[in-house]
């Protein structure tokens, strides 16, 4: 029996018994489909996060009192004892850091914003220095950014995120209008360009005000986040070292003591996301592996039944000159063919679900050819692993006993 005929037999059996074949291959189909879906979603999320983090700037870093990305709750609790970062620290860094192109600061809180009868709840209020226009990611689409005069005078002006502008002024025309923040009136001088969402979290639900105004209404003892921009990415580490030296000296941190502040770069966020996505990926790989193993066991059982039903056929083939290797190869190819069919269905199903996710939800999905190849390779490995035992059993049947079977 040649390879083409060995493939034709299981394909013909699948066509003749569609429901039984589907139920036989269901576990494998679900396993491969889950694998494809998870891989496409994780790949899409990785690309999406990398693009968003890249927008933060490869030559920008942030210094804060507490971790900007919390991975250890105990560390976060310890960080609450750190001394707040103040505007005097910002001034000291700006004066002493030779490799810092720009040194700015922001401070953040959350409150309700009103304009007439319209209300925006849980809006992020950010007090910013004027040079955050060059350091930060907010781009003004209409109007202007906070100026250095606004910063020095503590002017009651603000820049709205696009989501806040649409909520408070649904008919447009927000420039020059007044919004109420913490019982204080602020004149709108600008509206920021839409940034969209990051993993379902809106990036446009904010209001920017001069940092002096922020301290007036929310209190001067709030810690700031120091934002630093290096001339380029090659001098980023030099700038970080200089900032750390300045802050450790001002905060009287001993040479053998850890920093009493936290430095975060774009790599910090990428590393955090990588650990999250890896854990997410491994959990779903385990789930898809269980489904695939169950599917392989079902296929092995069906192949064992097939060996029993075709005992006489095996005896006849051995009687006319077929060797054990020929029988082994025949049944192994049959198992492989079934698994490849199940794998192909799983790959197609996984891509269709991934396309539906991309069309119907904001969740990012990236479809790659090597993902399909991975699904087919998995199917092949399952076919080989679970097909060997039935194939060996068929090849070791005694020809005479096989011919006597009914």
C-alpha cells in the first residue's frame, strides 16, 4: 500500500462517518483552536503594548515615590514610607543633570469635573509643568498647551482629554468655556488628541492644569513624578545615573541602602507586560494541551478499534508479502491523516474566532502564518505519539491468527 492509498483510507472513513469522525476529532480540534486563538491574541497584545510603550519614548524615564508598576504588594506598602518628591527636587535635578535634555513634573489625582449640567466622574486631574508638552505623550489637537506663564502664575486654565471634552461639551466648542474642578472654575485652553485605550483602559479621560494650580486646590504636600527626557536613547542610562545621584544625595540615602524612589523606563513596562502575558499564555497552553491530549487518546482508542475490525485484512496483507514495517507505516499514516484533518479544522476555527474578536471587540489580534504552522505541527506530533501504539499492535499481529479471525 502506497502513502496515497494509506491517506485515502482515513479520509474516506471521515467522509463516510462525518458525525463519528467529528466527535472523534473534537478534542483535538478544540485543543488546536484554543492554541491558535491564544497565540493570535497574545501576539496582537504584545505588538499593541509595544507600540503604546514606544510612544512613551525610548529616551524618557520617570522617577516616583512609589512603583509606577506594582508587582509586589509588600514593596508597595514599604514605598509608602518614602519621602515625597517635591518641586525642589525637580529644580535640583534640572540644575545638576548634564545629560537631561528636559526635566518636568506632574502630579495626579482623581475627581469629578462639571460643565453646566454635564458631569464627568473619575476624571484624572494632572498638574503639569509647561515642558511636559515636550516630554509627555499628550498632543494638543485644538487650542494650546499649558504655558510657562500659566505654570508660574498658577493660572486657572486647563487642557481637556478628548473623552472629557466630548462628555462635557457634546456639541463641541469647548475652547474658552469654563469647567468646574474641585469647586474652582477653569477656562479651557486646549483639547488633546485622542489616544484611544490600552487593554480597555481609556487614555483620554484626563484634564491637564498648571502644576501650581494643582497644589493650590489639592494641597502642596502631594508627591510629584519627575519626568526626564534624555537627548537620545544612548544617553538614557547616564541621565538615570545622574538623577539617582542627585536624589540620593538630597534624601541622605547611604551608599549601601536601596533607593528611596523608583525609576521607570519604557523597558520597565515592557518587562512587566512580558511577565503578565507569559503567565497568561502558559495557562491557556496548559488548557489547550489537556484538550489535545484527550483528543489524542480518543483517536488512539478509535485506531485500536480499527485494528480489531481489520485484523483479517492485516493477515491477508502479511500473507501476500507485507512486512511489519509496511503495516506499521500504514496505520501510523492513517493516524497522522486524521490528526492533520483535525488540526486543519482547529487552525481554521481558531483564525475565524480571532477575526471575530478583532471585528467585534477592541482587543488586539495579530494573525501570523507561523501560528498556523504551529497548530499543524502540534497535530502532527499528537498523531505520531498516539498513533504509534495502535500501529505497533497491528504490525505485531501473527499472520496465521489474523487470517483465522472472523
